[in-house]
């Protein structure tokens, strides 16, 4: 028996690594000699750095950076050979601010730029960036300013030699453009502390920035899917650094060569806190299942809540199973020790039923 475990975090409850470990104990109960491959996973937000570190090794590099309000902090990224993995929330994350400090008119992505600068200076030629959890809506101006100051004397990055040969890939699970009704300001800034008046200002500033940049560069990527991610940071990576944009799970699975990992496997378990038909809209478990299906391996989806089970099965999951017994109170189900026990029990039941 070879089992692949690639379960997302159950937000507010268990991490991806803890969920995988619980599932592994369930596998061992039924198949004590099983080969178990645990892959901590992330869609680009929380856990992005940890997922890459667990999958490919490397060293965690700590950098003198700044938080969204330009206060000095230490921020980490992963360096593995010539690859760097950056989780933008480490430098511009909402969790770095107290609730009363949240103000996307002031918050900057400058700290993310410092991480990029350090990675490039240390020899990284491929940089993969997770865009979740930002406190910002500056269209990436802060990041670009930091890179320009450190590499190009404050001048435009159009002819920046330091970036020649550096390939950027960004992970985003949103397809919003930079500006307009579906743009970064209107859709995401209110979650970051923006008032309706601030939303209008932010949207106008983003539009003016994109127009000025398009005039200077001769092209405009502000309408590309994902440009609105992380308050427009997606736009800055695509416009200035020629980044390609992928779903986070696709970028992660490509980087760790999931195709070779799943070869010869008997079963894959994936999961998330709540699964329904939205899972099929590019969410992490769907990405895992599609890759496993291509290799001819069955994938079971486990979750704290399951709706639209038949849609999930019709899409390719072998089954979609709720880990919680009927009637279990939510507060009890959310306790980490309860959730991990229920994950283990569910995995064991699935294997017993199918052996």
C-alpha cells in the first residue's frame, strides 16, 4: 500500500501538516507497513512557505524587512538551490497589524520588495510567490519601489540588469482584475479596513498607476486574471516582473514534481475544512484530485463539512466524506484533538471499506 496524503489546513482548527499526520495514523492502523507520503499543501496563502519547505527542503532565510506600516521586522523566505519561495503575508500580511491599525491607504508592500531583493542577491533565479493574506491595496507600488531603489538607483525596471534571467511565478486563487467593480479595491479592501470612501480612492489610484505604467511600458496587464490579487500585488508582479500566474496548488504540485510522487500509489487522500461545489472551482483538493486522476489513482476527499457530494463524485473524487459524526456540535468539532482523531478514524474506515 502506497498512500499519498495532501490535505489542506482546516482553517482555525488544524494545519495541513497536522491533518496529514492524523491521516497517516489512520492509514497505519489498517496497513501498518504502508508507504506513506505526506505533502503539506497550500493554495498560496497561509502555509505556503511551510509547504515548500516540507516538500523540497532548503533553508529558511530571515531578512531585515518592514511590515505594512514600514515598521522594522524580520521576515522569512525559503531558499532551495536557485529557487526561492516567498509568502507575501510574512512582510505585508493582515496578521502583522492590530485591528485598529488596518488602513489600506497607508499599508505598503515595500517589505515584499525587500524579500525579492534578498532572494535575487543570494542567487535565486526562480521565485515562486504566494499572494494570500495581505493587508495592502497599493497595486504593488511599494514592492516595485523597493526593488527599484536597491537594484536600479530608483529608476524604472524596464532595463534592470539585476533581474535578467530571473523567472517569477505567482500563486493566486482569485481571477479579479486590478481595477473596477471586480477589482482589488472594491472586492478585497473592505476586508482590510477600507471604508467606502477609501475604496473609491484606492480604485482611482490603481487606475492612474496602471495607466501611467502602460504609457511607459507599452502594454497593460491590469485586466489579466489575478491582477487584483493581494491588493493588486498580482498586477505588479505581472506588469513589472513578467510573472506567470497560476492556481497555488498547480504551482506547488509542478514544483515538487507531483507526477513522480504519485507514481505507483494506491490511493490519495486530500481535504479541506468545508467541501462543496465551490471546491470544483480550482480549489486545492480539486487540483490534487485532477493530478492523481491523470495518473490513474483514486482520490478521497475528507472535510469537516460536505455538501453537494454527488457533484464532487461526478467530478472525479472517489468519494467525499464528512469526518464528523452527525450531531457533533461545531465548537467540539473545531477542537484540534477532536478533528485529528476524526480524520484518523475516517481514513481508517475508508481503507477498511475498500480493502
